[in-house]
């Protein structure tokens, strides 16, 4: 069974930085996409940044130039470096893994990020 565990959330002032990490356990197909989504209070969950096992990335327009996603394919871990944080980045951040060609969609429990202005 695949399990995802996020860490690194917390409270930070606007303009500050945080790094989120996601570790996985269980067997994951080598072709996959790992990434981060977030859900602000009263809003729908949205994609923040994703990265395929082939290295392709996609970022939400709102975080381009501020956030950087990286991953370790050997360890199946994914990290989100968040710089120049804004109050609108506040929310619960979730790690996600999707295996290509398989009907699978794994989620972590989420980690809270609060940016104070």
C-alpha cells in the first residue's frame, strides 16, 4: 500500500520561505507524476506544482518564479521550495502521486502553511 507523508509546513511571515517534503512508502510505478496541491479555506483544491518522473514540470501561474519543485526518483520523494511567500499562499498543502497508465491517485494527509502579512 502506498503511503505519502508531508512535512515542513508552518507559520511564516510574508516574504519568507518554507520547504515542504513528501516521503513515500510502498511500491510506486516508475513512470509517475508527483506534485503538490493546496486548498485555501473556502476554496477548491488547486494544483501548485507537479513533476513527472521524466523531469517535466508544471506550475500554477501564481507561484511561477517563487516555488521550485524537485524530486528524487530513487527514493520517490518530492520537495517544494517556497520563496517570497504571500498571504494568499496560505492553505493546506497536499502531496500527490499519480502512476501513469494505472488507475491510481495517492494523497497525503496534508500539511498546513500559514503566511502572515
